[in-house]
C-alpha cells in the first residue's frame, strides 16, 4: 500500500519521544531514543539509576501515585507500564486490528489526533492505560499517515498531568478548544467520556476514526444521568440522531484495549470504504 503521508517520515516535532531504559552490568543507565542507544553516567543521574533498579524490583504493573514522584521517576514508571503493555496479548490484538481494518480503508486520511477524557494520572491507573494504548495505536498510524498534531483535553487533568502530556510532544488545550479542531481527518480517542462531550464533538465534525463508548452505553448514560441538558427537542432524540448519523455507513467493533482500562465498554467506528 502506498504511503499516504505527504511528507514521508519527516513528521512533526509533536511526535512523542520513545525512551526505553535499562541498567547495564557496570551501573550505567542505558536508554534508546529514536533508535539510538545513549548512556547517562553523570552524578546527577545516579539517583535515577537507583530509582530505576528499585522500580524494576517493585513494579507490579501499576504506576505509583505521581505527586510523590519526580519527573524522571514518572517517566520511568510510564516507560515500564508501556513495556508491560506492549508485551501483552491485548497490544498484539490491537495492532492487528488497526493494520487489518483501519489501514485497509483506502480513502482514510488522518492529520490530527484528539485524546479526550483521560482523567488524571495521579488518581487513575486507567488514565495511564488509555494513554499507553493510544500511543500503541499512534505508532501504527503514523507509519501510514502524516499526523501533524495530537491534542489532549480533559478538565480533570492537574498541572502534573499537563506537564507530562507536554513532555510527550502533545498539545494540551482547555475545553472546548478540542471540539473546535475536529473534522473528517481526525482520529478521536475518547474512552469513558460523557455523551454530552461526544455530542459537542459530533455537531462540529465527523472524525474518520473513533474509539469511545458504545452507543448502547451512551444511551444508558443519557437516560439515567442526562438531566439538566436543555436543547430544542428531547435530549434523547437530539443525541441519538447525531450519533446514528455519525455511524451510518461506517463499520464498528467493540474492543477492550487493556486489562487496566475497565469500565463502560468502548468501540471503534471507522469508514466503510475498503481497498480492493
């Protein structure tokens, strides 16, 4: 398949930097950045090496409370969480799904990713699980598409969350700036967000790729927790009509991205046009 990126692999500086850390036998801290092996051996990093060793020994798949950690420690925690997920069956199935279904849609063009509703890393392991899963998807998509920006929005994010998100090369915006950025070249990644927020996105534009709550679960939220939203016509009809119009003519598949990402069920929705 021909690469649909207009600029090849010379893509935006907004792409996340990949750091995979490893302690060598002589006590150095080795890490791989963009495929290049580097070493940190100065005294400033000595504490980080000891922290890495302790983290490797104690790590059980769940990151620690982030407001107790330094920025270096948070990066190490996230890297370990990422490596654990990349080795999982969930990650393998996710990559296969994207390659088989999304990349085979010949008219698909993705220029922007919007990540909405992660929550705070300081209070939710699920938030980290979702970000890790998003980056696995992004790693597959960016080989095919010229993705120019990744926008992250959630009013629940704290300053530590925003600092970490920015360190990954992403753009952090305040509500409702992300809604105003959506169009037919957007991948909207929004597991767990409310029906109100999804409605706000869909009345502006239709993403070419969506991962978020299933229609059935959103309808449940709407019926039981939707009081107080006043629009012309019933709120149920307005929301249902918008989401049904969005899904019309598109394919969908329910999928759990990670064991830690438990909660309301989510689904992918993508264009139905297939290559021959």
